[in-house]
C-alpha cells in the first residue's frame, strides 16, 4: 500500500516535476517558509532557518519509514525548487490521504500549485491506492481554494475557529475528491507519467 517515488512525476503544460525532498533543498524552501505572507494561513511559521532545516530532515526520515505515511515532494522547474507538496496518508484502511502545498512567491500565478497538486493526487490514487484525497485551507486563502477547485475537489464543510494561525483563529474549508471523480476529470486532460513505485 505504501510506496516511495523513485523517479520524478512529470507533467506537460506547466513544466514542473515532483521528486522526494532532499536535504540540499532546505535553503531554497526557507526562502518562502520564513515569509509572513506565505505562512499567514498556517499554524506554523514564519520559520527560523533551523526550523525549516528540521522540517526537511524529518521529511527525509519519514520517506524511509515503512509503511511510509508522509510523502514530501519538491516541485522542480528548470532544475530549481519552486515549491513543495506534502501528501499524508491519514487512514490506510479507509484509503484517505491529505494533500498540502506551497509555492515560492516569485512564481505564484503560473499554475505551478495546480499542476503539482494534481500529480500528487494522481500519485495518491494510482500508486498509493487511496480512495479519497482531502485538503484544507483557510477560508480567506482564495488562491489555495481556487487551486483545489481547479483540481476538481468539492467543498465538503467549513469548520469555524478551527486553527490558531498566530494572531487569529482560522476558519477552515475542507475539500475532497474521490478516485473515480478524479479519473473522470483527468481523462479530459493530457496524461502525465506516474512515478514508478518500489
Ligand atoms: C496557494 C498557492 C500554493 C497557490 O500557488 P500558485 O502556483 O500561485 O497557484 P496556481 O497558479 O496554480 O493557481 C492559483 C489560482 O488562484 C487564483 N488567485 C490567486 N490569487 C487570487 C486572489 N487574490 N483572488 C482570486 N483568485 C486568486 C489565480 O488566479 C489562479 O486561478 P486561475 O488559474 O483560475 O486564474 C500559493 O499562493 C502559496 O504558496 N501560498 C502560500 C502557502 C499556502 O497558502 N499554501 C496552501 C495551504 S492550504
């Protein structure tokens, strides 16, 4: 059930691919993890350098766990890390995983989060055998909500006063998509190469 990506997940259109995060990625990741405009919707951050490095170290350790629950994938464009996608198996028996993502502010608005998350969702369904992928976002995070809508996700519920994000309580949208829904949506889009599984 739980597998590791061993080669990049590639997608046409937006020229990015996903690969497991590496230790050397952390300074680049820290370029956005330290920014209040990036972390304003999250319970974490803005990070200190040591916190970002520890996050990456923990993500790499998680990739070696059996079964693997956390899949932290760097989003790479032209050999440069431009974002991060995290896929977490939250219920193996029920086949439920959660996806999250962040993109470097230098390249916001170019479809990178949408393509990266689309292929993480495909990986969850096709390679990990998940049945449902969920995602959450602050109700005021319109860019993230738009990404989830473009993925074909449905708004399932809104949880008021859900997460403390520094100076306020966040209301949280919960989105989800089932495997059969995603397959129908993807059948209308160019096919990507799924990652081989070990
Ligand atoms: C949310 C985030 C990942 C989006 O990344 P991205 O690569 O810019 O996303 P995309 O380009 O794929 O899509 C963004 C969509 O939101 C729309 N959008 C962005 N800002 C918007 C705004 N203020 N109002 C309305 N729509 C907005 C864009 O127009 C685009 O939709 P479109 O393709 O229909 O035009 C990025 O802003 C980010 O990293 N934010 C900080 C971390 C974060 O919030 N992560 C999500 C946690 S739930």
